[in-house]
C-alpha cells in the first residue's frame, strides 16, 4: 500500500486487479476481462463468499455497471458480459417491444439471478455498446461479440430482437429492408427509414456502399416526387438543367441500377430506376430536339454538342459567346483561353484531361475529392456548362 496502511478498499482493489489482470478498474476494463475465458476461470475459482464481498465492494466503489459485469462473470455459462449487455440493449426499451418480457426473465440467468430494472439495464447496455464501439470495425473480437449477441438472443427465445440493434448486422439488414418497403410505397416515411439506416453502426463502415446506394435511391425518390420544372426553351437552358439536375440524377441512377443482394430491396430499386429513366429520357428528347433546331448560337468555332464534364470548370473570366436567355455557355475549345489562361496568369495551374467524363461522373469525382480534403471553386451560382465537340469521342474532343 502506497500509504503504508492496508485498507479494505486497497485490499479489495488489489485482489480484483490480480484476478482480472487489468491495469485499472472501471467498467470498460472489466467488460474486456469478461471476454477472456482465463479471467473468468480465475474469478470462478474464488470462494463464493469472497466473490460476494468483492461484488458488494464493487457496487459501492466502482458503480452498478461494474458489479453487473462481475455478476455476469459469476454465471456458470460461458456467455460474456458484453454479449449480455448487447442483448439488454434491445430487450430493455421504453416501451418494451413485444416478446421482450419473457426474454428478460431468461436473461437474468446469465446475470447470476440478478433482476434488472429499466435504469440499470440501460446503464449496463450503454456500457456494452460503448465497449463494442471502441473496438476497430475490422476487429475480430468485435465480430465475435456481435455474432454471439445475435446467437444469444436466439437462445433467449427471441431472435427477431437482433433486428432492433444499432450494432448487430441483423439491425442493418432490417433497416435497409425498411427503406425498400418505404420506396415501394408501403410506407410514407421514406426519410425516416433512411435516417434509421444511417444511424446504424455499420452504415459508415462495413456497409458504407449499401448505405450510399440507399441514399441515392432516396434522392431519386425525392426527384420523382418533386414537381417537374418547365421544359427548357433553348439549348443553353437545357445545358444548365443537365449540369444542375440531370447529372446528379444520372449519378444516382448508376448507383441504384446495380441493385441489392436483398431481393425485396432490389425490386424496389428496379422500379425506382425504371421510373427515373423514363423521366430522364424525356429530358434527353427535349435536349436532342433543341440541338437539332439550331444549337447554342455563335461560338468561336460554330460547333455544338452535348454537355461535357468540363462543366466542373471555374469559368473565371472571359466566357465565350453563346449565351442565351442570360445563361452562359462555353465551348470545349474555348476552355483554355477563357478559364485556364486567366487562372494561369495569377497562379500555377494543372489541367487534367480525363476520357469518358460526363456531368454525372464529374459530380461523383468532386464529391470524392471533397472527402479527401479538396475544395471546389466555381464562379457565380454554380458550375459552368461546357459544350463538347460532336461526335463526342476522344479523337475530336480531347
């Protein structure tokens, strides 16, 4: 003892530290010890009276959660305290889900017979969730814990409870299916279903791609429900619509078209893409008609064509002629003179030419670049439309 006096607190703490072999005594370290079979074996080898006195001291000295961890370690089963806590997270909610009461009674067996009230169960569950979330997403221990928790809920007689969890994979699947059901028109709260999906722990990690796809599906849903704007009267207006609206729709369609491994969700995505393509097809027909009727006006070379991803350019100064109805239009052959050169006069510039670029691909690349810490700069209210050379193939457009 550092003070030279062996107090009861010092003795209990030293004994518990030696048995669990943790460096510090707190709920997180004890939860970690509960996942180690050797620590649990050493704990069970203590005389029952000693364990009882240690748990009484723990409740007063370390708090209720720490005592519940030791109660779980006192159970003769091999279920660890974290698994019990993850199960408590879905079993003890207000209001209690249907089927939870009977499972709650069975859960007490794994807490050495201790009955939980709502507050103690919530505290225990929150500690188990915090411990699980402290582990790296790729951690083998984390994978084992969530797998054990799902199996444990099945052992308690209510496997469907896993679908309520914010950490178990079954919870993510259930939320994704809810998004599909909402998109299929069987539920009105599409936005709420998406928020619930994004709130799951796997949404930003192991299931990030599926989450982004669901977000794109909801974007298409919003677009289809929005009131259609007036058709463009000029090709210049159609170019702006392509850059400001249709490019994003095309990106979303490409993401959602891939489908889902879940049959019901995949079917909902298929119907959504079919509807979106029908509306986008009408926009393309309008664009083609305007192009056939006379192009965008007098450019530097008189060429006309479809919008290219060069629309992501800044257009800082000296835009080419071809403006119509107050909408600026730039031809691809004028980008160097009117965009790059004014910038180069002020600062070093790197111009990157990318084959196969479209407005949709440009939108996706910019979003990826921003996630990497880059920033996009545009002049005025948005990106500048740029008209590519016809035919829009590398030989002419590069």
